C-alpha cells in the first residue's frame, strides 16, 4: 500500500555524531531555518536531489571579528589623510 501524496514520511535518526550535530546546527543558524528543514536540505543535497543554496552575502562572517593589534595599527595608518595628496 503506497502513501498518498499529502502524507509525510517521518524518520528518527539515532547515533548522530557530535560534530555532525554541531555542523548541522551551525548551518541552520546561518540559513535561519529550523534544524528539521536544514537536515532535510542537507540530506537532499547529499542524495543529489537538489543543489546547495549559494549565499552571496557576508552574514556567515557576522560576529567573527577577532581583535588584532597589528591589524588595528594597519587600519589606523590607512585612516590618516595625506594632505599633500589632496593639493
């Protein structure tokens, strides 16, 4: 007996490794989707049913800045206006 189209199939996945769980949760946070939606998408991508979403923004880098005194010094030097160049 086959399932009707409007019925959904559910799975329970056991023994998920910690690294897989962490990466899946990180991906869900970046996408702004639920863990279930993200798991389904990753599963479909892995099976070749759909292509991975490509983001063209920098949201994945938000909040990742690390203080670095050498970088701050270089940025400070770049902010200086050379008056002679503007004459």
